[in-house]
C-alpha cells in the first residue's frame, strides 16, 4: 500500500514537472508564485529579526535600570 502511494506521488511529481516544462503559462505562474513566496518569507524574517533586536534592547535597558 505504501509502495503504491509513493509510486503515485513520484509519478504525479514527474507529470507536474513535465506539464510545467512544456507550458509557458504554467512556468510563468510557478515563477511568479515562487517570487511571491520569497518576498513574504523575507518580510517575515525581517519582522522576526526586528522583534528579536527589540527584545534584546529591552533586556539591556532593564539591566541598566537595575544597576
């Protein structure tokens, strides 16, 4: 059962790759989607880095107040 599932997944991936490789519209859609995902990931990482740096600034400010 698991072998058939893995075979189906592999065949589906190959079929999808062939479809994208032979279709300009599909290829451009994939590239556009990849660019959007990369942009969103960059925004999320920037927000997390900003939050982490703000958290560190608060910690250092508290330490200075305690001294």
